[in-house]
């Protein structure tokens, strides 16, 4: 039973982490150099393991069943909890906008008919409508997220193993002019905070080991995906997949497109439903405003100019997940009545998230 719970807990975290953020990594690793990219990947994995340990400790020491906002209210106070609510809702709406951007890329792999924006609007209509039809309750919807991503990884891995032609052209040396470029995107790609309470409920005794493996496995998979994409094609697009079309048979690209759309659509519905619940129960917005924000906000942000995939991933990872990391660390300190002077090793963890926030803000100016 203990081994079964460990495997299930590890799967919950790894499945939560593996997501759309991985598609930004090949382009960013190539721009910054593989040495920089893999250093940040290892650093982010280590930092997240430490922070997830902290969050698991907070969950274990707090009575009752809560979400991130609930734990913030209990340990940091009412004012912090309102900030946490707004922060997580805005973050999730921005993530939906990222899915709209990616949907164009995957839809273009399936068919050349129509413009990218038209395909994005069709995706938006399907995903937004499904949120309010409660299609999230269909059991296989959650499965599609991980299954679609794994399918894409396997296809790209096989292509790299059987027909890699560009290993020698993969840039390894650091590009110091782009030294911080992948930072926020890697934080975004490895984020999986929402899985921790479920892991603690399933098996507290195996949670620490599951956190380690549940974080390390996605990091390894991401690293292999980056190298595979760079090995298959020297033309690396910002979304990782569009640049493969020149070197990969059309039939395989269609398969990647279908898997990508399925995983994005299921993720869109899942996150949209969570936003809807937060607006209803945390902020108690009127029903028309709940509907309007979930349905129209991601599309409005896209047409307002937030349509650059790499920039959006950086904003969410660098600023919002940077703030989330700081929240979790301070929450752990408060829950245990520690000061930073008592736990000086916490300062470097805070610094990692602070650097990510500062860099992304400077990039926006």
C-alpha cells in the first residue's frame, strides 16, 4: 500500500507540473545556451522541492481542508488572503490567454485552412462554453491533459532517436546577453503547487519522497524534450512545434497537433472552472461578472496585445509564480513561528523568486 500511495502521489504532482510551459523551453534554451538553460532547470527543481516541502508542512499542521487562499488567510491574515485571491485569479486568466496563443500553433499543424486567429476563436468558444456546461465532470477530461502531453513527448523523442541530424549544432555555451531569459518560463513549467494538498491527503508518510520524484521526473522529461526538439530541427520556433514542420512528415505533425489541442482544451476547461469557483466562493462576484470574466477576459487580453507566447509565459512564471513562491515561504515561516534569522537558508530561496520578479518587471518596462 505504501508503494502504491507513493506512485500515486508522485503521479499527481508530475501530472500537475507537466503542461504547456514546456513548449517555451526549446526556444529559450537555444537563445540562452543549453548550459544556462539546464542550470536553471536544475536550480528551479531544487527550489521547488524545498518550497513544496514547506507547503506540505503547512498543510500537515493546519486543521481542516483548505486551498492556497485558505492557508494564506489562516497563517498570513485577511489582507494577504485578498491579495492571494486576486493574484491567483489574474494568474489563471493569463494562463488561459497562453492557451489561446498555443491553440493557434497546434491548430495550424492540423489544417492549413483558415487564419490562425479564426482557429483560436473556435478553440476559445469550445473551451469557454464547455466550462459552463460542466464538461469538467467527464472523467476522461483530466486524463487527456497528461495523455496528450506524453504523446507529444514520445513522438518527438522517437524522431530524435531515429533521425536526429542537428546534434552538432545545439548551442551549449552560455549567451550572457540572454542570461535571465529562461528564468520565468522554467518556474512556470515546473509549477505544481495545487497538487500538494491532494498528496498530503492521500499519503502524508510518502509525501516528501513523492515531492522529490514528482518534481525531478518532469525536469528530466523537459530536458529530454528540449534536446530532442533541437536535434530534430535547427529552426526552433517560440512554441517549439511550428519549427518542426520543415523536417517532420505532415502526418506526424497532424498527430502532434491533435494531441496538443486535446491537452490544451482539457486544461482550458479545468482552469476556467477553477476561476469560476474562485470568483463565486472567494470573491462572491455576481453571476454575470463571473460569467463575463471567465468567458471574455482571456480573449480580451489577447486582443489587447498580450499575444506573445514567450512574453506571457515569462510574466506568469516570473511575476505571479514568483509572488506565489514568496507567499509559500513566508507562510511556512509564520506557521512554524520562525524568523529568517533562525532559518538563514530560506533567504536564497526568497532571492530566486525576487530575481525572477525583478527581471520580468524590467523586461516589461
